[in-house]
C-alpha cells in the first residue's frame, strides 16, 4: 500500500505518520510538506533517516511539483492534512489561507484524480459549522456557517473535495474533528501555549471571559479515526470526529487544570481582549463514525492532559527553539496590545 500524508511534519501529521509506521509497517509511507513555520522536519527526521518514510518538500500550490511527487502511479491512499491551521493568523493573512487550503487542496485533488487514487481522506474541522448553541452538538448535516477566514477556507476545501467526488468520482471522505491536543503541537495553539507559558511563569492571555467551550480530543484518537476511515470503503460522505463527552470544557477550566498540574498560581491568567467573532462552542456528534467503524475516543482529558504536560516537560528544547524564533514577532504583533503592560 503506497500512502501519502500531506502536512506530515505538522502536529497531527507527525502523529499520524508515527502511528502508520508502527501499526502498518508493511505500508510505504511518504510525506509531502512545504515546512512552513508550522512544519518541523525534526519531528520525523528519525523515520526518514531509517528509510521508514520518504519525504518531499513541496508546496501544495506548486502544481508541477505536486505532479512530480505523484508521478504516473500516484498513491493508493492520500491523507490530506497540510493546511494553514491557526485562526488568529488567518485574521492577518486570509489570502495565504485561501491559497493553501482551497487552491492547494484542489491541485492535490487534480493529482489524485489523474493518478486514480483509491482513497482520499480530506481532514477538516468542526469549525466549519461555526458556533454551536450551549446544548448543541453538530451532526454532519448541521449548517456550514464558518466565522473565521481559516474555517471559511476549510469549508470551501470540503466542498471542492465533495464536488470532485460527485462529479468526477474521487473516492473521498471528509472528516470534521474537534480541537486536538497532544505531543508535537505548535505552541501557538491554546493548550501548548498555556503549558509552555505556565512552565515559564509568563502571563496567560485568556480571550474574553474564558467560558468558550471546546471538545478536546487526544491527537492519537483523531489519528485512529482517520486510519479507520482510510480502511473503509465508504465514499462521498462527511464524518464528525469528537472527543469524549467529559472533555467538553470551558477554556478557563483548561487553563486552571494546567496551572494546578504544574503547581503554579492562577494569578498568571490575564483576561485579554477577545478574538473577533470568537465562536462560543464547538462540539460534534460522532455517532455516524462509531456506527460505521466501531471507532470511539479512548483518551480521557485528565489522562491526556497529564501525558501532554509530561511530553512538553521532557521536550523543552523542541518548543524553546520555536518560541525563540519568528514566533516571538507573531506573539508581539497579536498579543502586544492585548496585555495590560
Ligand atoms: P499544523 O499547522 O500543525 O500543520 C500543518 C502542516 O501543513 C505543517 O507541517 C505545514 O508545514 C504544512 N503546510 C502548510 N502549508 C503548506 C503548503 N502550502 N504546502 C505543503 N505543506 C504545507 O496543523 P495541524 O494542527 O496538524 O492540522 C492538520 C490538519 O488538521 C489541518 O488541515 C487542520 O485544518 C486539521 N484540523 C486540525 C485540528 C486541530 O485541533 N489542530 C482540528 C481539526 C482539524
Ligand atoms: P485555538 O487553540 O486557537 O483553537 P481554535 O480557535 O481553532 O478552537 O484556541 C482554542 C480556544 O482557546 C479558543 O476558544 C480560543 C482560546 N484561546 C485563548 O483564550 N487564548 C489564546 O491565546 C489562544 C491561542 C486561544
């Protein structure tokens, strides 16, 4: 089985590649990643040096480059994860999100169609549904009402993939997962940002009242769901992937849990100006996926957050290298005026 993982040097991609190498050792796994600020070749260097993974540094927006990677034989399975993925950055650079997430996805679809790919797993997000009511959990037919340039670009890419299935026969499924956490997550996202800043005893910029709710899923539960769908024959459908019910937690409680586990003071929390159009709640109903494949999330939040904290404690060099680089500038641009002093 020849398999391509796009975005395989990013957070979820790295975890997926590692899962495939350990649990499907007879598969030939290749990674396509442009190594933007969010991609880190170090995450998979060991696998590439050991010959377990082939790496292509290619931009999704470079059509010729993509065609070269696909060659004439292409891949049996494509897991498409490469994307611009951070909501806050999309407020400053919406065109980049449109290029990579929409045009880049279409160009990948074109290559998959031309080489008769057997399975195309398009990895999307529950953010395409926009904000949910306090008692709601989106099913797959929930209205698509994205709030940010990020989620709008993901919604557009979902529709391109589904249209390619309908009109041209692309054997695709679209997945919409809730917020992931776990090892290798770039520390601009909420959980690793708050873990690393708490470890450094730096102020924690909590948007607004902090009562926004996310359904946290451990990244390995997400990756197992993707694998279960790749090995299924269903096509042309959307599947939600959600965390365990007890992991639907307001941000402020997540922040307090991190502080408690690290033995620091809640005074680190600073309520800062809210994100514009900040969705109050994301949560999904993933019973369709469970009914089809038997998949269900395994990692409870308490266990997952403890393991994630340990990972960041054991990998300080990994995240310190990121935080001391270009990320400093982004932090200043985005949070500078938000902090009180
Ligand atoms: P990430 O930002 O950590 O990684 C994205 C990867 O894509 C990086 O390695 C980057 O180098 C690569 N990339 C970006 N632009 C590229 C381009 N033009 N060409 C080739 N490679 C490019 O993101 P992530 O959190 O791992 O998310 C992966 C996917 O899962 C995304 O499609 C995202 O929308 C989706 N998703 C993420 C979450 C989450 O909580 N993180 C939840 C649901 C869905
Ligand atoms: P994030 O990790 O950016 O994921 P998303 O916006 O895609 O859900 O944010 C998760 C939640 O944490 C979201 O409600 C916004 C909030 N948040 C903060 O309060 N402060 C921050 O500095 C960040 C990055 C996020």
